[in-house]
C-alpha cells in the first residue's frame, strides 16, 4: 500500500533571490505538499515584493505563488509558521543564520557548506545514505539547550553528489572500495551568478577550483561511512574507517553551463574484482530508499546506465528525470585499478536544491517533520 500523502506543509526559503533560492522556488512551486509560506533574503531585499527584489535567471517565469509575496529578512520570527526552512544562503552568511533558526526550533535543510563537517550534522545525499538521519536525535540532545524539533541537515557539494551515488551502489553490491581516482569537468553554473568572467572560461579549461578537491575527498568518506556508537551511547560518523578508502580528486572548470562530468576509476577490496558487465548490472539495478519509500521527487532510475560509447553528455543527459538521478557510461576495465566509468550529474538539480527537497521528503516519511496524513 503506498504511503499516505501528507497534507500541506508550510516551508520557507532563505537566500530566496539567489540562484539556488530560485531553484528551490521553481521546484517547491510544483510540489504536492510543500507550500511556500515565507521568503528570506538580505536586508536590501526585505520589504519588497519578490518580483521586485529578484533578478530572475531561470528559464521558466517566476511562479505566480511567489510573485507578490513580500520578502523578509532571514530571521526566525518571520518563519515561525513554517515546518521546514530550505537554505540557499551563501556560505559567508549561512552559518550564523542557520544556527539561529535551529535554536528557534526550526528544521533547516541547507545547501551551504558551513555544517557539512560538523560532527553532529548529517551530510546526506538522499539517493544513498538516508540512514544518517539517525544522527538527528543526537544533534538535538546535545544542543544547548536541548531541542525538541529543530535540527540542521546538509546536502553535499555538487561534485561530491554525482560521484558518491555510483560508489555507494558498487559498495552495496561488491563490498568495500579500497581506492578511487576522480577527475571532474565541472559546469560554470557551479560557481554561482555571475560566476567566472567570460574571458577566463571561453576557449579554456581552468584546472583549479578552490577547495573542491578537498571537499570531494573528505565528504565522500562521511557519506559512504556509517555511524558508530561507543559504550556511553555517544554517536559519531565513522568516516569509512572500518574499511579505509583512499580518494584522489582533480577538479576542472569547463565551458559547460550545467552538468558536472566526472571520470572515475576504482579498486575493490574483493579479489578478483567484478567484471565490467557485473558493474553495469549492479549500477542499473540500484534503487534508492527515497524512491522505495515514495518520495515524490525521487527518480525512478537512481542510476541510468548508457550503452552508447559516447554518453553521458551534459547537453543531452543533464535534464533526464528532471536532473534528479545520475547517468553513467563507458564502464570498462581499468589497467591501473579495477574499473573505470564516466558519471554525469546535474549540479543545479540533484547537486543542489533537488537534494535538499528530497532530504525533506525523507524526513517527512521518517517522522522527523510533524505532518498530518491525508485522509
């Protein structure tokens, strides 16, 4: 029997005038039960109608539900009627604001990097590690003062998100990975708006993105690892320590608007390793908990495996399933490690707002967000 769909759940968007905030608004305006109730932005935008405050940069018009909505400052008192707040804030302001909202017993799903390394904050890619919601009660209990409802949960960096999905599927099918080499070709939209100057990116590849390689190498371990508990009941993310995983990432900015492409090689602890065909079958068969539980934004195909030798490609494949899944191609033997393949993920969808919304849907279905089921 399919899960009962919740009734309306009021939500707010912080950083509503920015590019990530705009993506949140587009997705939420069509959501079956999340309803936009509040929009927060800078003091400069506060008091204006949304259509006056925003420089809209999306291919679809501003949704009617928010056009005349008045933007407020990002303060908890303006969002007290919201069950959920989605944060598209820039990292330079997100930390204090998100903490203030949590302290006010609000639930924050953040796209910012500020709390990804926090030992009490789950870093969840909703297609693979929903089990990390188990850290939420611990986060509430250790807050000062302890919280009844509020918590912060983050999604991963956009380039990390694409690669950890197939890595998780491979570990589920074949056991631990020992090492992983990743080379990214990242779209310019990942740098935000207005982003990289045209003279720096046209006819060019920039072989450096500040902090990106470190994010992939660290975040992957937190996401693919489990949660350990000591004799005193204290929980901690184990960072994949039971089976150490070595990761080396090289990140490049390329002249593509949307869609991060990543070339990946992996070595398995299992000997002999699986064949390329076994890997293709395991990737194609992988189904996320988000889809199994009935999250409305979850893709039917968590991983779509291309048979064509020249796919995936950003322009052709980034919008499949509204960018909510991951595309894989060129699965073949690696003469240095074991298996190599190409990953494509839509950095502005599953790499950003879509992940946060899916995490919120999981929270509803797992009982972390109060809701009344439809009759």
